[in-house]
C-alpha cells in the first residue's frame, strides 16, 4: 500500500510540469483586485529599504468593496531576518497569497490553492534571492518538489522530490540536476527561517535532509531535502521530545527574566542556554543531550580529526544546542534562538557533517528552531 501510494505521488509530481495552473492565475487576479501589485517597482537590494515598494509607479487598482484588504505585518522587534510581509485573503478569510520582504532584499512569494483547483500543488513558495535567482518549493500534501525557476507551470527545472513520512523525508524523484546547489540550500533556509518565526502551539517549521548527502558544493544532494511547516502531531512523531524542549525553553526564559541574572541580550541568551543544559544533563540520557561540542569533519578543517566529542569551547568544534536521537536513523537538532533569527548555510553544513560523524548510522537530520514563548 505504501509503495503504491508513493508511485501515485510520483506520477502526480511528474504531471505537475504539464498542469494548466488555473489557481495561480486566479490568485494573481485576486492580488490585483485587492490593490496588491507584485510588479510595482521596488527599491533595489543592497540599499536601505531594498525590496520594498516605492511610493509611486504602481498601476494596481484600489481595493474593491467585495475584496478583503491586504494585511501588512512589520517586525517591530528588529530581531527577525524579515522586515515585513503582506497577506492577501479570500473573501472567506482563507490566506490566498503572501509576500515576505527580507532585510537583505530577497523575497518569498507564496500562493495557496485555497479553492481546490485541479492542479498538482496545495501551496507554492518562490524565493527570489538578492542575485535574482528564483527557487520554488511546491507542496502537494506530504510531497515537496523543488524547482529552479517558477515551478511546475513555468520554466522551472525539477531538482528533486521528497515525501514527508513519520521518520522524516524520503526521496521520490531525483532527476539529473546539474548546477549550483548553494542557492537552493540558501533558499530553503530562508523559507525555514521565516516559517520558524510563525511557530506556535499548533505546529512548527522543520528543515530536514539526509545526513550523508548534505554537501552544499555537491550537485547530487537534493533527493530528500524537505522544508515546511508540520502539525504538532507530525513534529512529535518525528521528534518525540519536541514539546519537552519547547517547555524547557519557556521555563529557561521565564527563569532568566524573573531572576534578572543578565544585563544584555547576549547575556539573556547565555542564561537560557545554561538553564536548558543543566536540566537536560541532569536526566543522564545518552540520546538526549544539550550543549555538546562535536569535532568538525576533515572536509571542513583540512586536518584528519578523531571522531569524538570535544571539550566545551575546544578548537575545531561546534556546539549543538539540543540533540535528540530517537532512533530509526533520525537525529533531531533543536536550535535555540533568543536573539537574531536565522540558520545559515555554513551552520547547517556544520550540523550535518558533525552529527553524521558522531552518529554514522544516521540517515536523516531534522532541524527545528525553538524560541521562548
């Protein structure tokens, strides 16, 4: 049954390249109807306000009486990598489209198939990088296809397709993609970072990949990359101690604020990490660790290093905030964030390489950003 469903999903993903994308057309018309014009001139990236709309030049109509006005949300904390985003809703209140404006000038353009149109995706997220590259992530239920370009209905080229299972992502299609991979990983991380800022009690964003295949400079690594938001139950199935880590993070932040044993934002972060470390180490669980230092792999240091854990702060080590090894070939990494958000390309490569070195039987790594609530 599982194999048959995989075959059906694979066929559906292949047909995506030939589907007439009526949903995208309808949603674009909805954007125009509400006065949201994505083609309006924007300030160039690399200058203050890059990526934002200019005051003039747009030819979109004013919102009509029977359309819900767009919602603009700004980051007033200054801690997010995004500056603001715009939501466009259907008349029934469903989110139809969203555009995220990041502080570096890149954007995330999302469309949602809210009316159940007969196309091969439920939601689509296109990241436009500061260099003008377009990387699209299309989700059809648990299946995610990654394209360079505008997705299945445009001039996009399929990079890979994976399906989310209880054990994490599994590859479905792996075409012969040849091209730079760093922009694809960076786009996935940009999407993950924004989605993580929307984590709540109903679910969380994850960035998952096969541990022994993640090499940003390798052209053959994307058969099982998966980034997106999961429900609370889906996260807990893959990473059973997720809610425990979230609870400890909340306790740590509350304790630090109550005791006021810090003077700066970085001091607050240190206090939170120290509290979590003490609580988890007291459990003496070898499969649930905190603030562990792992020796970097030889590819990153240029020197053959032993496969072992390092001392806290030792040279050529990186620290993992919280690591859970639930078995079944999965390792969950919880990245605790109290300040500036974002998981970078270098950091994700470090996590992949060092976790795989420490746990050579690991098949997949799931990263979850965890913030105090």
